[in-house]
């Protein structure tokens, strides 16, 4: 897709003696009809670079916390100390077309080292440093950590992977990034105060991003919402009790949800059920709307936040809710920036930075401030520093005496001593570190940028540097090699060469072609996985390369969360273990075994452990129970407590059928899934167990 050209303005001409007349309806020029391809491109394939910049920060933050929340469970689920060792995962993979860098790590220390690298990638992506590289690395690392233990995979991680992979094709670093900052410095070198106060491009890059990846993101979200609605055909969705069953899932319910479920009436559950269905359907329709797209997408975002953030408050679905909300940052329209940008900027105070225009250090300092002043609240003012009192003293008997109290002279003297910032509204002048802090007030996240100066020792060093740079500007210019900056020719962005233009077109064509391949592959997966697709549209056979594009990065497209009906049962794994000293211990909790499946407030386990408890007892994962047995046998090595060594244990899957609203809970059922007994000595008298490393 290419960027559309601006339509030519109509030209009119009148002769010397012609009298202009109002155009009649018949004479009025007809509005040119927009080609259908251009209409589709402008409606579904355009994004604002400022929106993509905010989207990058939101996505990187989400990726960072998704990795961080797995840190406490490394020993149990991601290292050889847990139930799924990497060599067993390779020997008996849970999926074909498997790829994971985490399979190269065995010990918890190795996994933590790689995870620290993973977290660093997320930080650099948020900062926009080598953004293109970090986008690819973020996708590779996310796929790797998800593929390390596929049994824990859920819809939230699939959606997060799709969001990361599709955004990999977008230029997320054009705004609000270190890359954009460096590109701005290279494109223009300001050497005068007039150039500093000029806020034209390239410092403010607002050229629209036109790419199939934008359309792919929108279409992907339409597909998710559409199939999640049409697949909900169970009677629980029809009679309005579906949300009631969400709240009864003790492995998923949050502390808030566990408290609320005792007070919500049946009518409340019904209203939540029907409103959730209506919101999902409305979001799909609003995203697909071909007119008033800017308004409808923002309405869809509001509905998305109301739906998913309320769900996340009461039920744990991993990163699903946050990923669904995060995508809409990329769809903030240009009209919103144009309308709300000035209103938002008016909330920040204006500042006037006074500096010595003959100093290369202060010119460079102003260039940096200009790049961070995205709201245009800082005005630059050149002030010639005053000379010392000996140099400015009038000769004896001269006419007139210099008044040291005049504001202009005080300002000039202050500029010769340290950093000076004026508040034009309040008519106040700030110096030194106070000036730096007041300058930060006019810049978004300025408090974060100036935070190092608030540290006692570092703040003193910065203040002294500012004073030396003002009092001895020549030395500062020489130290930073900026002597030639004042008075030099201003550098403007150069015109691209034909070779660079051609290369850019080749790269763009290759990128859009790759997007088409991924879209076609994911489209075939949509037809295969979703039962609502008519049989005549089902794909019977597809090339292996197409399957590889979907399965390697885990880009699955089966959208039937809690469909056709929500789960009507709940359960967890309970281990009745006996230690060497005779205690009964459940290593999964660190407490005595409890077979209660309906505790008040839920099980209080995170999403990772909730999926482990639900799936490890399923028949398709029976082959991995041997790893669970080894993990439990080595429990004392994890806790580093010899007295925690187990001499026998039996693992049960304890479950219950959730009664309808108002019904009574039936007794729980037990199913033995695993047992083991050693040849150790008989147990001794019981003692209270201590908490271990696997506890949630």
C-alpha cells in the first residue's frame, strides 16, 4: 500500500474585465468520486505515527509485566527443577513446529538470565532504541517463552502474540522514541534562536503510516469479537446465567470476584451476561464501520475498556483483557490529535528558556529541550550575558551610572551564572536546579527526566556543571567539542537520492508481501478452527509452509472463549504427601492437604497455576505426569530443607459440578492421577509444614 497523493486544488481564472458571480448549482464543480481502493486504504490502512508511538510504549509495558509475573514460577514451570524439563520437552514435544530459545536453558539461574535479557528487550522497545530490532526480538522472545511450556498456553497469550507479531510490521519508532530523537538531530541542526523556535518538520513527524498491517490488526480484532459472539450458543448465554459460572471458577476468580459473588443477585448476573454479549457484538460492528471511523473506533475503545477491565477485575484471564485494550492505542485518529492536542497542551505551563546564543553548549542544550518539548510550551530567548562588574564600570567622571537593578541586566547577569528559565505568565525567574525543575514542568514526563537532579549528590554535581557552563562557556564548548556550532550554517534534511528511494520501495514491497502471506495463513486458520464457518468454506488441505507460518509463532485463530457454554465444573490438584518426619504436606501449597473445592474467596492462585491445575489431570497430558512425580520427589531440593523430603505421596484431581444459581453444592469427587512410595523409614510424629518455593 502506498501513501495517497493529496487531491489537486481546483483552479479558476477570470479575465481582466470579468465580474465574479456566485456559482449556480449547475455550474458548481462536481466532487470527484474517490476510487474504491483509495477509500479502503484511507479507511482501514492508515494510522497516525503519534498513535503508534503511544501504542509501542503500552505494548512494551504489557510485555514487560507479562514476563515479570512469570518470575516467581520459574522453578516449577520453566526450568529443569520443575515438572517439565527441557530435554523431556524436546523428547516429547507438545506440538509440532516448535521453537523456543528458553529450551536452551536448564537451571533456574540460566532461565533467569535469559529472562533478564527478555525484560531488557521490553524496556528498550518502550524507549524506542533500535525499535525495528527490538520489535523482532520482542516477538521472538514472546514466542519462545510461550512455547517453553505449551500446556500453560491460553487465549491471553495467543492474543498478545498476535498483537506483537502484527505490530512488528509497523514503524513504531517514528514518534516518542530515542530513534526519533536521534533522527531529528541528524535531520536538522539549529544554530539560531529563530531556528529553535521553528517547530516545523522533521521535528514533528505527522506523516500518516499506510500499511496492510493496520488493516490486519483491525480485521484480527473483528474476527476475535465476531466468533466469540456467534459461538456463544449455550443455554447459559440464552438464559443469562453465563457470568454466574465465571464467578464460580475458584481457580480463576480474583479476591474481588470471590467477595462480590456472595452479594450479586441473579438479575445482576443476567444483566452482566447480556451486556457482555452486546458489547462484544457492538465492538465488532464499530470496528468494521466504513464511515465515521474515527468516532466509532473511539466508542469501540470505550466499550472495550468497560468490558475487559471489569472482567479482569473479577476473573484472571492472563494478559487477554489488557492486550485487547492495548490495540486501540494504535487506532487513535489524527482528528483526535488535532482537536485534543492543543487542549491538552494548554494544561502545561509555558516557559521561556534564556540562554547565551554564542555558546555551543547552550545551543546544544536548547536543541535537546526542543525535542522533548512535544507540546510546544517552551520558547527560546537569546540573552547576551553581562560582563563582570569591573568590566562594566563606567570611567570616572562619565555620564550616567549603570543601574544594577534593571530587569534586563539582572537577567543578563543570571544567564552568565547558571541556567535561567522564566515563567512569562507569573513574571518569575528561576535559576540553577530550580530552573531545570520548572523547565520539566512544561514537558510531558518532565518530572521523570529531571529526577536524577533531585538526588542529593548528583543534583549538586549537575548544578555545578550548569554554573561552569555559563561562567566559562568557552571551556564548556571546548570540552564537548561544540565551538563551531554558533554561527555555523543550519543543516536541513537533504533530498533522498534515487537509489535510496528505490531501496525504500523494495523494502516496503517486501514488507507488505510478508503481511499478505501472514494474513492468508491466518485466514486459513480462521476457516479451520472456528465451527461457525460453513462447511463449504472449510479448508481441507493447505501447504506445509502455510501451517508453519501459523504454528511456529502460535498464531492460532480459534475464538470460542467460554463457548458454547462456560465451564460448569471446577477443580484442582491436591497432593497428599508424607514427609520423613511424618507430616502430611501438599507441596503445591506448602500447607496440609485440603480437599475443599469451594473455599470462600477462591483458591487465590495465579493464572499460570490455575491452568496447570486444570490441565495436568486431562488425558492428553497424562504423559507428563512422570515429570510431576519427579518434581514432587525433589521437593526438598527446591526448598533446601532436608526435613521436607517426601517418602510417599498421592495426587488427586478434586472436582465439583457447579450448581445453577440458588442450588446447593454437591460433595466433591476425587480421582487419583498419581502416586509414589519410597523405601524410606516409616514416618514420625506430625509437625506443621513450612512454606516452600512452589507456593502461589
